[in-house]
C-alpha cells in the first residue's frame, strides 16, 4: 500500500517537474526506491529529460533498462531523439528495435517518420512507409499525418496527396499538413483546392489552417475570398493568434492593400518581430518608402529591429535618396550593435550610392572582410550611376587583379560603360572575357555586346554576334534592327525584319518604334502600311509614341493625308505629336497649314519646345513665309523665353536665303550672339548659287572651308560653288584635301518602288536594270524638252571639262532621272510616280522633272534630303524654293 502511494506521488511529481534540478532530484528518489527498473518510470524519465532538451540523460535512462522488452520504452527513446533533432540516432534505435524481439506498434512510427523527414531521406521514408503498410498501421490517423508531413517537407506532394486520399479517417492535422505542404512549396492553387474540400467537410478550420492557406490567397490575388477568410478568422476567434495576423498582413500587402494591412496591424494585441518586418518590408515592396521609414522610426521603442528590419529600411532610404535619414539609420544600427553580414553591407553600399555619397559607399566596401560578387557589382554600379565611369573601369581592373570572378551582371554594367564612352578597346576586352568564362552564352550579355559594337561603329561585328546566337529574344531583334537603322544599312535591316517574322517572334512596341523610322527613311510605304496593320492587330495603335512614329513615317513616305488621319485619331497628343505634324506640312511646302497646326497646339495648352520652333520656322522657310517665320522666331525668345540654339539661327538664315534675301541673311549672321557654324554659312551659299550672287558665294565658301574642312558635304558644296565660278584651282585643292584625308563624299542615289520591289539607281550607273531602255527614253524626253526651251545647266558640272558633250552626259546621268525613266517604262500611263533621293535635287534635275511631268502628263513626287517636291503640269509645289 505504501509502495503504491509512493509510486503515485512520484508519478505526479514527475509530471509537474519544470526544471532540470527538480527532475534530477526526483530521478534520484526513483533510484533510491528501487523503481528505476520500472518500464513505466523509465519511460516517464526519458520523456521528461527529452522535454528539457537533455537527450543524453534520456539515453542513460534507456541504457539502464536495456535490453528493453517493452515497445513503450523503445517508442520513448526514439521519440526523445527525434524531438531533439538527433534524427540519425533515432533511426539507429529504430533499426535496433527491428532487430530485437519487440514489435513496433502504431505509436512507434510518427517519431520514425519525423526522423526520416528531418534527414530528407526519401529512400528511408519510402522503406518505413512499406513497413507501416506491412504491419497494417497505415489507417492510423497519427501515422498518416506524420507521413503527409514527411512527404510534404521533402516536396513529394504527389505522395503526400496519395497518403491523404487513402486515409479512412482524417482530422484537422491531416488537412493542415497537406494544405501547408502545397502552400509552402508554392503550389497555391492546389492548396486552395484542398482548403475548399476541407470547407465542405464537417471539420472546422483552426488557426494553423488559416495561417497555412493565407499565402495561397495572397499569391493568387484572390481578394474576395481572402477577405472572406479574414472574416472567418474574426468570427472564429483565431485572429487573436499572432501567426494568423501576420498571415493577414502578408496577404493584404500582396493585394497591394496597404491600408487594410495597416488596419490589421493596428488592431493586433500582440505583435512580434515578424509583424513589424511584414509592414516595413511590405511598404518597401509597394514602393511606399516614406511609410516604411516612418513606421520604423515611430515603432523603435516597441520592438527590437533585426537585420531584416534594418536592411529593408536602408533600401527604403536608398529609394528615397535621403542621405540624412540613411546616415541616421546606419548610426542607429551601429549603436544597437546590429552586425550586418555581407548581404547587409551590400545593401549599405547600394543605399549610399543611390544617395550620391560614394565616399561612404567606398568606406563600407573597404571595411568589408568578406566581399562577394554583389559587393563588387554594387560599388561598380554606384560609380556608373554617379557618372564616374572611369572609376568603375578601374574597380573592374582591381577586381580582375584580385581574381574575383565577375558574373553576367558585372559584364552587363561594364559593357554599358564601354558603350557610353565609345571605348571599343575596353569593350573588346570584355568580349574576350565573357567568351572565355562562358558568360557569352547569356542572352542579355550577347544583346549588350551587339548594342556596344553597333554604337562604337562596328555594325559588322554586331551582325556577326547576332548570326552566331542560337536563341534570340525581342531585345536581340530590336537591337540589331536599330543598329542597321542608325548606320543607314536599310537592306540588312529589312533582311533582319524578314528573319524575325519567319522565326515566329512576336514584336513588341519597341520593335515597331525601331521599324517605323526605317520605313520613314526608306520611304517604304507598303511596308509601313503593313506595320500599321500589325499595330492595329496587337493593340498598340493607341500608344502615344506609336502615333507619333506613324505621323513621321507616313509624312516621309509621301502620304501627308495618312499622317493627318493618324493625328486626327489620336486620343492623346503631346508636343512631339504636334511638332511631327508641323514638320510634315513643312516638308510638303504647306506653310499656312503648319502655322494653323502651331496655333492649334498653343490653343490646346501644349507649350511648344525648341524643336517645335525649328519645325515651324523650317515650314515657313519652305513656303516663302518670311515675315511669319521671323515672328515665330521672335515669339520663341520673347513669349516663351527659349534661348535660341544654333539650329534656330540656321533656320532663320535658311528662311531669308531661300527667299533670296541674301544681304539680310548675311546681316543676320553677322549679328548673331553666337559664332556661326558651317551649317549656317552653307544655307547662305546654296541661296547664292541659286540667285547667281557669286561674289558672296566665293566669300562664304572660304568661311565654310575654314570652319569645317573635314566634312565632305560642306567641302563638296564649297567645291561646287568654286566650280560655278570656274575657279578650278580651288576645286582641285578641296578635292585633293579630301582625298589625302581619305574622306569620301556620300554617293548620290535614288530609288523607286514598283510592284512591291525597290529599285535603286546611282548616278551614271550603266549596270542598272533596263539601262539601255532608260537612256533611250531619256533621249526622247530630252529632245521633247529642247522644244520647250530646255538647255542643260553647265553650272551643275563640278569638274573642269572642255567637252560639252561630256558635261551633258554627266548632268543627264543623275540618279533621279534614271529612276523616273524606269518608273515611266514600268507603270501604266497616267500613274503617279514617287522617287526618293538621299541628296538634295540639283537645279538642272529640278527643271528637267518639271518638264517631264508636263510632257508625260503625270504627277511625280520626289523626296530629296530637304523636302518633298510635287511636280505636276510643269510646276513644282516648292515654287522653286528648295
């Protein structure tokens, strides 16, 4: 009776013991009473030592009763080891249990399965599962729950679902384990599916259910159901659990509903560091950086910030570019003894760089004992963003000396430096490095190299890289097409576009913004219309930049009405839109329309910029509206307070010169507050040649050669002026200078599109298609023109030739004449022709085209380097102002 009473008291004492000292005293009493051989007390002691994190003491107790003949003791020691993270030992004891004559029971396996999960040993887990099935314990709810948890932790969610489906009885733990497994591995739809199944059953969700499924609602942005779950949490009372509230915070922040998240936060009775970090990081992720920093500052006395908190606030300071605040947070971190690891220091570097304090950024970088590639990238990027590109290059060289391995981000940044500085040698070195390291195969790096070589003038290398790439994305296609457009290699550009279309790549808005200018430059009207149809199909037609590009494309393709229609249909217009329309009217010599458009822009409330004034003065110039153009120039200065640039002065000189106001133009140049450049004098020289004022022409030619002797365009213009003056020595000197410097004049060529094919002609080219027929056709036209009084103008011949027939041959072989004749031969009578030329039309060709339009009864639209000329019935729309 006394022994029974003692046993009962000791059992109660064991159950109520709460510390190691008390437990050891009770353990000593058990031994003194001779109860240490009891399976019951041994099991109790093993469990109690386990709860107090003393697995070694649990093992000592177990060994005193070994060999254990009771499965209860085996279960106790396996559970004790598993609970204390000694998973391998737990499985060792399980193997010893199997080798003994004691059979495991259903209470053995939850701990064994937990040990398999702890080791992520799927093979052992499957083996234990087979043993469970063999012993018939798979129907036990606790065993089933342990198996679901094990397979979920291992990411074997199919197996977890299979175990769940085969369970005859499930409890809330079964459901929670599966929901948590799917949710924690990012299978949010599956997690919601299981949750919906749970709601149809008789089991009521608990706090663990809610906290497990909340991430699924948040990541799938299921707002309405998420709010419903919040309502359930409030009604059921589980919203008082911190982990549930933290889940609600995260969900609402995923929904971008910061106000709802803040309401939950403010109503929380108990908050932990996760609560504060959720809000501070959430505000940062939503780019509400001010709120992120404000919460940190306001709540400093209510919680202890950790490295996650501080890193988030430092990032927010960087986004805000607030150096004072950044230094305050950094100082707080140092005072609080928060030690940042490498990742945190990288955030510091980035923050100081964004705040413009590269000295502090460099100090942090230097102080780091352990630097990773992100550290190097952060400091290099800081110098790039601050504009100190040379220091960024130096850091990379230092990085190379220290044998730090660069990654694709490093190379992307430095290739951009090479591009911006046009440092081809440095860029080639980077190219060599990425090839050796294998980073060359990174798509973004290859794209950057294509762009770098193109912008450094090596388009051939860009195309070589492009052709060697196994895969391309839209950035690749856009970069290559843009490179071709930039360097005027439109033929290759068209080939690349064809390849892109054949590859099945879907163009984006950037693609169209690259292709449309090419169509404009080529005057590829058919392709431009096709692109416009694609824009409609892809839904880009309402984009402002696309509308602006279409206005330019149609205007340069000879379709002024289409340009205006695009303008009319645009729901939004900016200064670029209006400027595009004004410039379009100017190209067609419709100055009055351009002035109406300019007035419309002002009336709509859009303030014209310096480019808009260039466009309107240009339009006035090409329409002979001298006074109106001068009024616009004056308005720009006095009303809009825009300081004129050299381009504006050039436009005014052109305005005066084109209307044969030579002396006024020269006076204007002399009165300019800035030194006139060659383009200013070139406008005056062209007018001198047209008007026959050769005295001024000679004086201006000297100035042009003095100012810009290396520009082939200006040198040839001056050379032609001297040729007209018959000063052949001067002509020879200019041409010899160009030859000695290996400077070549841009060759003149014209092109015409017939039957969906573009035909290109060069001056004096006898290899052109139907050359013989073209020359016969021209001879017939010349004889008819002669009857109209046409005599070739010898001033257009810039060579010292005595043979009049040779002079005539040179003039008559100009490219636009060949293109027009080809068009006449290959189109039906009466069909309008459209010819494009890369240079300005010469005076003789202008006269000839007028006469051809009259003789053949056709409209001929010619676009030269300056504007459009519509020839009809022997008259040109430019009214001989070009």
